[in-house]
C-alpha cells in the first residue's frame, strides 16, 4: 500500500544518529498538506535526532516534494498511500465524493503505512502528528499508546465553532432568525447565523459536515492541538480554546517563520515583483481565489470588465484561459496589469505597491495579508470562508465584503475605490498595521509563538 518516495535520502538517514520516529499524516485535498509539511520541516530542523515520516497520497507528495527539501533536513521521509478511488473512477469537480472515498479507506491505509515506515526506519513511532480532520487517529494513537497532536490549518474562530457545535445548536435551536448573534460565545457578538460554516446548524450529514462534527468532539482528547496563528490575534477566542483543550499551541504565522536557515530563492517566473517595483505605493490590486474553487464564469467576466473599464493596475493569479472571460475580440495587452498562472503571493502581498487583495478568504491568505499589511476585498465560497469574512469586515475592520456577496461589476468597482482611493482604505491599513506588529512580536525570539513551538517540540519528541 505504501512505499518510500524519497529513496535518495536513505544514505543520509543511516549516517544520522536517529533515536526517535514521528509520523505526520496529511489530508491530501485543498491547501491542507502544505502547511502541515511546513510545520514538519520546522520540527525536523529543531529535532535532528528524530526521523519524520510524512504520509499522504502520491499526488499530494509529488506536488509538495517536487520543490526539493532543504539539504540540511535528511530526517524527513515521504511515504505514499493510495487515494481510495475505485478503478476507472473519474473524480467529479466537487471534491466531496473523492474525499468520501479517501476517508473510508484512509484508516486501513494509514495503519499499513505506519507499519511500513517502522520497518523502513527500524524505529517504533513515538507520536502521531496529523491534520485535525483525521479524528479517527485518536483511537489509533490510543491503540499504539502514543500521543496524538492534530494540526488545525484554519483560524481559531472556525475551530471554536466546530468544538462548540452542540452548545451553539442548544442555544440557537432551529432558529430561522438570521439576525440572531452568537453573543453567548466570547468575541462572537458580531457573528450571525449566516456567517457560520455549513453543517453547524441544520444538516451535518454531508461527508465534510460529519467529519467536522466528529473532529470537534474528538480534539479535546488530543494531548495538544497546534494551529497556524498567533495568540495575540484573537485573545478571547484563544483563551476559550485553551480551556477546551489539554494544550492549545499557536505556532504561526508560518509565512513569518522560514523552515530553514537559508530559504530557497523565490520563484517569480512571471516577473510580478519587478512589475510591482514600477508602481506607486498601495496602488495595485492583487486578485487570487486560491487553488480549490474558482468563481463561476459570469463572475470572472464581471471582474475582467472592471479591470478593462477602470484601468486600476492589477496582478491576477488566474487558473485557466483568460480569453474565456474577456469580451470577444478584446486584446489583453490593453489591460493595465499582469495575468499570471501563479504568483509568489507572500512577496506580492509584502510589496509596498500592493494596495488591496481580492480574495476567497482562505486562512493562509488572511495571515499573509496581515503579515503584508494589505486590506482585503472578500468573496467567500464555502467552509470557514464566510466566518473569516465576518472577522475581517466586522471584527478587525481590515477589509470589506462585496455588495450582495458575489462579484458584480458595480460591487467590485465600489470595493476597489473604497480600499484604494478613500480614507476608509487608509483606516483599514492602519488597523492591519497593528495586527502586523502583533504578529512580528509573536514570532520574535521571546514571543508567544516560539514558546508554543518549544512546547510542541517537547511533546512530539518525548
């Protein structure tokens, strides 16, 4: 079922004095596996006597490890498991079915892979680190008599609503009152029912809904829960989560902490950063909707129309063929911007010329905006994204939702003018600067994040 992917490291491993073995099990969908690998690389650098077996599907491993690992980390090994799909199955665009097949098969695949990694390294596994989605690992860890450390790749607020689902249902009942606030949870007075992820109220029978419910019930049993965030960002929410978990460790933001002493050179094949150098401070709109969901064609066409008509300078990280959404016969060289298949997002958001980010409100993107000091225009799609938008707009006041919740020409023009031309945009920049400073203090040598990380290293390598 599983095999070693990076056999070139075997020689290096044998020359190391390895005394411990940790297995890291990654969820292979969306942007889950990348942040977990980031954390594993940091742990491996901090604990060179520990071998880390990184286990996920071959598709996820190939995409993650194609960017070669830092040579100073020979103690990270990748192992493949199957994806659980029936022979000849063509995955639909909706990941739900594919995720369902994977989750059904994953416990047996992981069990087998854990045995294989022990045989390959000659070391018994002493700890399981995993994506928090794998609630079933709590039983597996108990059976193996080892600690389980789940890693939540979203933000603290979405984590809290999954842990408090029963309490929220009890308080709100089957309330149809969309104006009802969740003021019975600290820090949630501005959150209303429509802001909640699907499945918190009402039907949680979907594959992902049921996974999240079981996860919320199981996480308090873990020895510790780690998150890509920093304590000072949401103190009220963090304190409540600390009271729910045995240990709650904020070890981010990952984008401020490099995983090796010499980070690899930034790949910028499309010349985004050089292009940004030629623009005025806070004048450029950056557009990206992440790697999982794209807005429907009519929304992409409306977005293109805005860029054609307003002339706002922009960088658009666009998956697919831009000709499909531009008006027939329009020459894209007439646009005042760059359309690229991929952009070095952290560096683009850290550039002085970037003034706003039109985003789907994924947690990694939000943290990167905070670190870059860039306000957001929000077009959320699913999961925690509506709750994230509510936090951005109503709680932190560092961004704005698009009028009507979907991309329209007028809605985007209004949002761009507000954030790039009006005083409200400058006020957002001032507020985001405060959060950016808190993030920098959190990752400083005596800050809360390195302290939490030291605790994590201690737990994982015991």
